[in-house]
């Protein structure tokens, strides 16, 4: 979990790519979940950068 906190933007980018690939493959339910994970990671990034300031 510590890796995710340090690299939230990288994890979000990976999640976005996975979500798009899942959607293109024809699995929209899994793509929706991956987009939800993407949103969670972006919120984590905002919290991490806000606490640093």
C-alpha cells in the first residue's frame, strides 16, 4: 500500500489504461470498476499532495 501512496499518478495511469482496454475488449462492467479505481487513486493523490503542503 505504501507504493500506491508514493506513486498515485502512475497507478492512476495504469488503471486508466486497463479501464480503456477492458472497455475495448467488451467488458464494460469491469471497465466501470477500473474507472472507479482510477477516481479513487486520483483522490488519494489529491490528499497526499494536500497533506504535504
